[in-house]
C-alpha cells in the first residue's frame, strides 16, 4: 500500500495536451479491474486509446504476466469500441508481434512521448498513413510487421512539460497513503536511463543512455507539488539519483535557496556514493532513505553479475550514510547461477552485521535482451515471466529448487524484522512485542522448511557454465 501514480503516462499525456490534443486518463493504479476502462471509453469516445506503461516504476520493467494479460484485455475492450490502439511498454517493446497479433495497431519502441505525439498528430490532423516516417514504431502493413528506425532519446529533459497531475485523483492517493502509512508521498523523476552494465538489468526503453534534468528544474517541480498537493515525502524514482558530477551539490544549493523542507528517498550505488562523497549533500537536501543494490554478500556473485561494486564499498557506504542520519535499504538477489548455500549465508551475515533499515529480496530473473537471459536461455521452460511481483519463481535450474527460494524469502524477512526490534533500537510497544513473538515463531517454522527444501538441484547451472562461449 505505497501506490504511486503512473508518472510516465502523465508525462505522455502532458506532451499531447501541450500540442492541443484532447486527453483523458484512465488511472489503472487504483482500479479494481482493467474492465473499468470501458466506462471511460463510453464517457469520452476517444479516437485513439494509448496503453502507456509507467517506465519509471521498476515493477513495469519486470514484464509481469498479470500486466500483459491486463494489456491484452484493454486492447480487446478498446477494439470493440472501434478505437485505434497504441501500446508503449517494456514488455510490448520485447514482444511487439504478440501485441500486434492481439489487436494493437501500433507498438512504440523506446522513449514514447514524441513518437506518440507524432503518431496521434498524423492520425487526428493529417491522416496520410505515412507511419514509416515516424521513428520508434512497429505496426502491420500488408500482412508483415514493419519496424521503423529507433528514436533517439530526448536530451533536453527540461524541455518537457511537467506531468499532467490534474488528470488523476491525487486525494485518493493521499487517502490510501495516510490509511496505510500515516503520511503522503509523491513521485518525481530527475533522469532517464542508466549507464551501468549489471548483466541481469533490462533496458528496453532508454538503453544505456543517461540524460538528466537540471537541479533548478527539479526543485521547481518540487515547489509546484508542495504548493498544489503538499506531499510529506518524495520518491525520486530514478535508476540512479545524482550520478552526474556536481549535480547533487547544485541540487542541495537549490533546495536550500528555495526553503523547501521535504524528505525524500532515492536509489544509488555504493561505489558512486563513495566516489562523489555525496553523503552530506544528500542529508543537506532532505534525503531520508537511500536504497542500494547490494545484491549479495559474496564478491564472486557480484563479479558474475558484472555489478562493478564490492562488499567493502557496501559496508563503507552503509556506515557513512548512517553517520549522516540517512536510512539504508538493501536490494538483495538470490539464486544467481553458482550461488551456494554458504554464499547465501554470507548475504545473511551482511544483513545481520550492517543492519539495513529496509530490505527487498528477489531471485535472479532473466529478462529478454539481457546478457543474463542469453546465459540461461537454453535452460528456460515454457514459463518465462512471473505472474506477479510476489511470484519469486526461479525460471532456470538453480542450485536449489524453486520452493527453497520462496521459503528463503520468508526466513530472511522474519530474521530482519526480529533484528530490527531487538538490535535496531525500535521502541518497545505492545505491537512490536506481538510482532516479535509472531516473527520468532514463524522464523523457526520456515527455517525448518528451508532445511527440508535444501536439496541440490541435479540440473543446476554452475558458475562456470554461466560464461557463454564465443
């Protein structure tokens, strides 16, 4: 229950509207079902329906089966109403033929705003069917799929209008946030893309390019949100926050000059934090939490992932962030080929010794067009996508069978919760005592189940087998 509006969709809507195109928005984030879209189509009678993923929400990059099913259903709903259907998403970029065969008229590949604008302008104002001249499109022509040339990313991100916040029910988000968390958070993006080469990370929209907004422009948006919606907190949903040298120091100056006092969370890398010595700048600009992709407590696994970070950097960055009063989150990943039970224990020890305030655990997930996908592709079965974000299925033969990793998720989270209460300085209340008792009992149960599931998979991939031959 930490829902954020579809920021990428709001940008696309704003670009269209600035060009004089009438836009309405079906916000599926808080919808009970994709079938609710049918009421919007009846109300507004659109010529074009654009199913546009929020590319700044990491869950959309996971290309979950549930989201694909929802997209197919929305395509069907729109086509029954004789609408032209455009799809822009990570999954449709990887599987354009499948989406087109389900009824979509166009699939956008790459950064979507300008492609969508040019396409809508062509359809609505000068219908000449010159779709081949629009970069970044896939469509069917004379029974064959046509792919136009790739669109170059937008370099000047400050030139984009602010997201069309007025098209969503902000108060509904506020209600959900306060009900579940006691505060209200909104999302902002300052960059697009990531230049780092972690071999399991998919980059279907921006590739390894990296473009950034100016600190002044970002602070102006923060002021806009503060004045109009008064959030208590901001999530900077960049893949990497403050990567460009000097950006964070300028951002801190702009925040201080504006008088803004809004706490925020962001994502970064331990090596980047240390190199730029950006800890005090983060603290000075209002940073409350930094999430890092720690991934593993074993260096050979980080090296196999092409992560480019070290265990020492993770520990050092954690220590300095804590000294600055900044909370720490660890993203952890289990099941990478060659990861032994002892390697898993090293990751557990990293968590126990460094005591991050929050953790998020996943298992290695091969996404199309990544180096990791190519490594395990020949061993994949029919299932190649998770159903939802809690699926946690190992889609290739791991060291242990899938049941082990699902139990591991429960063990790690309960262990972390117990440590946060007993060693993390949490205030003891009747609720924390109840949580401690429940977590302790279930930890014992799940630990027993974990040991029972700890049977080596005879078909497992070794670390040496993950290296592709030339």
